[in-house]
C-alpha cells in the first residue's frame, strides 16, 4: 500500500512517499524530505547511525530494496524490513553488521561509504543505555577514534618479539642486542615495522656515516627509519630520482648526501638530549621523593636524687 502526500511550504512543494510493508514497518522512500529536528541533547549511537544512513540513502536516490540487494551480493540475508528497522532506529546492528554496513551501502549507493560517514555529527553521543547514567562522548572524538590509523607499537613494548630477550647466540638474541643499543641512544620509540624495512634497505652509506659519527650502524638505520620510515640509502635514491622530469636543476648527489647526513646526525643528537633530560628528570623526582632517615631522639635517663628521710619531730633539712 502506497500513500502519497503533498505539503506546500510557501512556494516550495515537498512530495513524500511512504511504503507500508506487510509487517507494518513504515519507511520513507525516494523523494522524502529531510525535515527531522536536530536533537536537543546527546544522541544515542543507534540513532546517530540510523540518521546518517537515512541521509545518505536519500541523497543517493536509493531505496530499501537497493540496500537489501547489495547485501545479498555479500551473502547477507538483510531483508527490506530489517534495513528499514535499522534506518529508523528500531533495531541495533551487531559489531559484525556495523563493520560490513559501509561495504553494503557503498554497493547500493554507488560511491564510497566509510564508518566515519555513519558517525558524522558533532552532537554528544551516548554509548550505553539512553536512560542510564553513562556520560556522553564527543561525536568528533568518537569518529576520530573509530577511524584512526593503527597504533605504532614501539619495539620495546611488552609483548614484542624482542621483549625479555637478554642474551644468546641466536638471531633473536642478536636482534635484541641491537634493540638495546637503540634504546640507549634514545630511539626506543621507533616503530618496529619501519625499523625492519629500513634495516632491509640499508647499505654501505649507513656504515660510512656510522663510522663518521662514531655510532653503531643500527643507530643510523634507526634514525633514518624515524625520519623517513625507510633507510638512508633508499631516501637518497628517492630524492635523486624525484625530479627527473622537472624543469628545476637536477640535485647533485653530494649535496643531497650532506643534507641527509645532517638530518640523521641531528636526529641522533636530539634523541640523546631527550634521553639525558628524561634521566635528569627521573633522578630529580627520585631525590624529591626520597624520605630522610628518622634519627631516634636521645633520651638521657633521669638519675634519682637521694633524699634523707624526714621526721615529723626533726627540722627539715635545707
């Protein structure tokens, strides 16, 4: 059953079309107006997702059947009634469904859809029950956390392959020795994946610069990885070939190498200075929190004074 209504607002006519399904779920379809009032306070996460889902579907001139058909291409049995219930906030998605939802919507709408699109909005968001006592989360913060880049875990963090390896003759022990040298140089916060790629692409340039700076080659490699996420050799090659088709004068290898060597040297010096500052701060904090030993008070025992007996019939001695 289809109901069509026309509402005149000044000189603008808005045509809304509603579809009533057999099970009684009513959902707005193509041509409906986005006249929803803005929420006065925090919005539930389910309502935020449904509001953005509805907005994108209307903008794409798609209907529930388009979304359901796209879901079936991924092997999902999302009926039009289920899609309508999710869009109207009558049904919450599971974690798996929420992850897959952008793929299905992108297939149905014909353009890229991400989780950030489903979480678009600046209103505070309630993660827990609406009637609960959970404090709302900033909508911007929630969107940034959900769509953030993977965390760069330092190689020195617990659980990494080199944590807890102290000595030995194997490859893992040798790698752990390199890691300790890097930590002593103040470069322990480097991403282990970037370090592995830089070490794989290193060559004679790293050895020559290490001898010049008086450090181990792994320190030069770590400094380069923290700067460019690749080796010094690879960065030099990239800069020499970057302007091959440019009208600008081609850079000279010696000039490029001096600049890169200076960058690596500065990075090593900065890391050492930061490590020294952290050590000084730690030492100062320990000195301020160290309790002075409690010296027990010296108590001199009182020597009892000898007094002669006093008689009631004799004068009291002076």
